[in-house]
C-alpha cells in the first residue's frame, strides 16, 4: 500500500461518525447543486439551439457548417422511436389483428415486423458539435 493510501486510510479511521455525516451531507448538497446547475444549463442550451436553428431555417442555411473554437456545428435530424410500453404494444397488436387474418404462417415474425413498421417516430432537428 502506498504512503498516500495509508494516510487516507488513517484519516478515515480517525474520522468520527458526526464528521462522516457532515461530509456526506456536504457532498450530497454539492451533488444536488451541480445537478440543478446542469439542468439549468441544458434548458438554456435547448433554448439557444432552437433560436439558432430557427435563424438558420429562416435564412435557408440548414446545410451550413459553422466553425467554432473547438470544432464545427452542423444541423442534423435525430429520429427517435416511440418507447415500447405495454399500452403501445396492446394498441399495435389490436391494429395487427384487425388487418391480418388469424392463422397466417409464422405469426410471431409477422407481429414483430408489423410492430417495427408501425411504431411511431419523432424527428428532432439538433445542433451537433464535431
């Protein structure tokens, strides 16, 4: 064990329960503060992103590549599939059985293929830093 690890082990062993609790509360509060700040930063980033994309769209510059200090910004679209919840599966299966005759060959593969094809997607336009 290195000398630094031994010192740390001795410090932890010498720490009393109230000191450990104070340290835990301090770091818990610190983590909560950083999480709040990160959420605020994500919200602000999203608002600025929307404004930049609106400006690029209004000026017909959606294919532009923007040079920034540590890379480039491009506009791209992200496609997100709807989550497969039990309610969504039930809806899709009802649709499937309303359109398919019962007893068709390999129904499991047909059902899975139907769900893949009929799952809804959302497309988001985002800035991407390269």
